[in-house]
C-alpha cells in the first residue's frame, strides 16, 4: 500500500469510510477524532497561531476498488484526500523491476502515451507508448529471465527527473558489455506520474580508446577550416 502525505489544518480531522480507532490526544491540545485503521502517523507544529498537522495514511482498497475518502477539517469544512504522486525515482525503479519480471502490461502503465524513448543503439527514437512496449517485447522475447537489469546508482533529489547507472547480470554474474547510463523525465498525467522521456547510452562492444580522440581532433580541425561542412553533419 502506498504511503502518501497531505496537510491538515484545524483542531480535528475525521476520515470517513474505514473502521476507526479510539480518539488519540496529541500535544498542544490537539486531538484526532477517530483515525481510520491504517493511519500511520500524525504530528503537529504551531506557526502564526495556527496548528498544522501532517497526516500520513495508507491508501486502502475496498471491494477491489480504491476508496475515495473525505476528511472533515474543523467543524464543517470538507475536503478530499489527494494521494501524492510517486517520485520519478520510484517510477523508474518499478520500470526496471517490471521489465525484469517480464510484466509489460504494468510497464505500459508507467509510460506516458506520447513518451519518447531514445536508445542510442538505434538510429531513431521510439515514439509513443505502443512503439516502446513493442521494443521491450522484442527484448524480452529475445532474452531469458536469467538476464536481469541491476541498478548501480540512481538520483532522487529531483521528483520529476532521474539519472541512473545500471548493468545486466546473467544468473547473478555481470554480462559482458552491458553497462549503461540513462536519463528519465516524468510528468503527471491524470494524477499519475509517468515517464515522458528516456535516453539510454550503453557500453560499446568495441572500444577505440585513444583512437577516438584522434578522430575527434581530425574532424574538429576539418570543421575549423571548412565550417560550412557542419551543415552536412
């Protein structure tokens, strides 16, 4: 169950729709009248003579469907609880986990309809959810479940963009020429965080080393002499 956070202002808050626990007295004279089962934490602080509460509660499901709860703030104000979208790093972690388990139907839910996926091994990016899922289906059909993505490091500071380094392993052993790094950008669509852009750069099978520097120097020197050639790149 996902854990979400939202602000509560006032002296009391009541969540409707779930079994409740006895009222819980808190510091500063604040009392939560009865919390639903599954409420994880309530803490308060006082700012400008207003008491703020931060209520963390777990989203629950009744009869197989998400329950749309409401909260009563104070004596009469009513507002809906809005579950905060997951961070980009959570989405990307699940993205790789679902690919590893070959659950492409769930991978599709993490990808925006108009997503662009730019794998630098290919001459053109994949555009749109269908093309991206078709690509990963070809990948999973061509490999066994013994071949798994392993995340080496992932950023988490930005809630909408992620940088990641990874490699492939076969039965727990590093797979040759499989190290890579990726960038993903996410956006919220209909309240759900989804991947809108991705770029993969994979370790090359051939490594020219210093020869690559010589080639770069030769090309840049040529462009310095004949800048009009840049239009042909």
